[in-house]
């Protein structure tokens, strides 16, 4: 599949390949005389996320500058599957455009007229798929410890792919855990996150609240064109 797959596979084999996910990331530009374009953000700068208890992470502005300026051969995929390709940054003309702005890493994809391309456009249009993620390897990072909270800031990453994802594989934190552990081994005086509060004994089962489910069902019933399913006829006959 080319240099990107080889680099991604090498990074993954070396336990360096990481994935992060951003929800509600896609929008479609419908064009009357041209195929639709998918746009969105794979990463938002300075957005702090909790990887696990007491450990946080954010992406610094400029984290993708080097890899983009060096002409990284980046693919746009579905679920990070190299066989489901949507675009490529080194195609001529590019079918994947990547750029940093004040908000984060902006992505624009011209999906191919293939089954994969048509399917993902329709899935995004319907709202079935709305998350985007990026696969990367950390080149430089910074650690900060304050009041038992450790924050990892990604300042330079090697970008391998961006992907429309069905399920968030994020957080995929094994590499992040290793990074935190290595940093703490060099900073033994760093504060530790507080232990989780003790779990209260639960002797009675929680009551089930169906109100929210009923509200969702009513919203579906009110949609234009909604038709309830016709119950299947019972073919059985009563015994005489």
C-alpha cells in the first residue's frame, strides 16, 4: 500500500502507533455539478481530554507543522483500514488536503466514486458516522504535573492517516501509559493522582427510567414520512 502503510505498520509493530478520536467532526459540502466533499477537523488544539484517571492529554498548536511541511504521504481511510481508502495527500491532484489553522488540523477529502466512497458519504450524510480520528507517532511531547494531575502535550507528531470511524477506538492509551510511566520514573517526586473514592454499597437494584427512551421513540414517530412497521400476521391456528 505504499510508504504510509509501511511506516504505520512499522510504528505499530514498534508499539509507537497511536490513535485519537474527535466526535461530531464531519460535514458535507453538497455540490450540484460535482461530487460532494467531506470536511472536518481530525484534531482540535489545546482541547484537554482525560485518557484515564489523573492523566490528561492535549495537542499543541503547530504539532502537525513539521510533518505537513515535509510532505507526509497521508491517507484518508475508513476505520483505519488501508483497504478502504478515501483520499491521499500526495495524489495529483491531492484527494486529501490537510492544513493547520487556529482551531486545529483541518481535513478535506474528495471521496472516490467507489463503493467505499459512496457508502461513507451516505453514512456521514445520514449521521451514522460522525467521528474522525488520526493515526500518529509522537516525536516530541511535554509533561506537566500539578495537584496530582499529569498532562501530556503533543508538540510534534508524525501523521500517518486520518479516518472516518464507526466506533471510537479512542482512547488507545497503552503508548500514553508507557510515556507517563517513563516520565514519572524520571520525576519520582511528582504528585500522584488521588485514589478513586470508595464505592458505596448497593443493596437495591436501580429503578429503570424509561422516560428518555420514550422521548426518543416519540421523536422518531414525529419525523416526516415515518410509517410504523406492520406486524407480521400470525399463521398459527387454534386447535379445535
